[in-house]
């Protein structure tokens, strides 16, 4: 059944296969090849597929004259198989191997250099690619960047300073809700999850209204709905050809340390994945295979670092650190965005990619607020309006 579905998906989206050095069969799509410099788009995750999930993004890109290329990450979707017709194993799915896969895809297409756009985990993969294959990079976009597994300490500090220990109405409301107990029965972890989603997708004003409503005993259905979002990822449930987490567990837990060493305090980013990380089958945390902060000063190509002001997963201090380490970089501030423009603000993402392809970092710096104001597109683009509507109605 899976093989037949894979065949139909491959035919529908005209995917091709590049064989990696270890025999993994890597699917990729390139809808409008040109003689110019292509833009490689690397989604987040780990575990997000590319071929099916981002077909609309590729359509938007082609309309805007971009030659985009997306590979299905090894161990996911159409890239789960070895040339020997066996499924890849968890030890074979590493970030280093995935970076080399991209080089194999570029070889298959006859592409010498490309602009590499990575978001969230994809930004981590983009940087590893830059370390392993620097001659193949014409430019880079680090959207909601991840620099290291140690970023979690920065995330903890940022979240708690902004939303727990700070002055003002919002931190006071968060403290009150925590003291009252989470209405979903999951304690501080439940509050932290809802706070993150609402802050990123709907903004701090909507979060204040939701917390006020909960303290008055209202908006229970809205709270439960928001708390349920992302459960599949947290629990590692696969959605074939969309999000598949089983074979990338060595990256999720072993490299990035999702869920490792939660501190048990409110707003801990590790808590969401702590149960999955504690499972007996989960690979142990080993840490980063490459010291990316040490490598960034050696990157010579133009780089745009995209950061949403509402982002609580890879917040602004991490983006600012990346810019400070890079020799040719500019920060693209999206004031009304949260995490991952590639998923939540696709027209903005494509505009950034276009500027970097043209080597125009100065233009990006001048136009960042106009880029932020573009119409919202993306698989998560409607979640913010839906949350705001539900909170406004008091459901």
C-alpha cells in the first residue's frame, strides 16, 4: 500500500531520484529548472516531508521567477528506501548524511552552486551543508535559525524573562494561570504549550485575552483545542508523506536533544518532547556533530537571517548571535511573525530568497517591514486568525 501511494505521489509531483553515496534513494523536485542559480528549500522538523507538503510554496516560487529545488529528507516520505529495496535504519539517518544527500541532488541536476534556504531544523541542516560543501553555496537564508542543541538554554531564559519573570500584564497573567492550575490537566507543561502557540500565531494581545478568559472560567474549548495542536509531533506519530518521525529519531533526540534534561519548571521548551525522549527506544542524546557557532565566521557567502518577533522556539537572541558570527549577514525582522516564515509567511520567505539570490542584502534591510506586511500564505498561515476568532467569541 505504501509503495503504491509513493508511486502515485511521485508521478503527481514529478519527483526524481538521486542516489546518495551510501545507496539511499533521495527523492527531490525541481518544477522550473533554469540556467540561473537555484534556491534549495529545506523544511524544518526533523521529519517534515517536502514533495507533497510544500507543493503550493513551489507554485508561488515559480510564479515569482524562482528556480526552486526541494529534496525529501532521508528517512521521510519518498526517501525512506535504500537501493537494495530495504528501508533505511535510524543509524543511517544523520544530519551529516542528509547534507551529503543535498550535494548528490545538486550533482544529479548539474548544479554547481545554489542558494540554500533552511528553516528551523532546516537551517541547522543548511549550516552543516555549508561546512561540508562550502563550494556549493552561493548564498544562504537561515529562517528561525538553530545553531546548537545548547540553544535550549537560551530559549528557556528568553521565554521565562518575557512571559514569567517580567513586569507587565502578560507575565502577571501567566503567573496567575500557573498558580491556578492548568485547565487541561497537564500542569505547567500544558500552560507552556498553549502560551507558545498563541503567542507565536496570534500575538501577545490575543494571549492576554485568552488567559483572562481562562481565569474567569471561560474559553475552555478553545484552550483544549490549542493544547491538542502538535500532539502528533510530540508523540512521534507518523502522517505518511507529510510528517514522519520514526527514522529521524537519531537527529531529533540524539543530535538536537529534543526532550533531553527537562528542568521541570514552567515554560521549559524541553518538556513537550520529554516523554518521547525518555522512551526506551529513543536514541540517547549525544550532541552536535559540528560546532556551528565556530564554523559560521568561515562562511563567505551572503546570508539573510530571518527572525519573527513572536518566535518562542528559536527566539531573537539566537538570530542575533548568528548575525554577529557571520561575516556577510543581515537580520530580516518580521515584527508580526512567529516561527518559520517558510511555513507561516511564504511570500515573505520567497522575497527574502529572491534578494539573497540577487546578492541584495542591503535591499532586504531596507524592505523588511514591507516584506512582513505581505499577504499571509502557508500551511499554518490561517491558524492565527482562527485562534483570534475563537478567543474573541469566548468559545
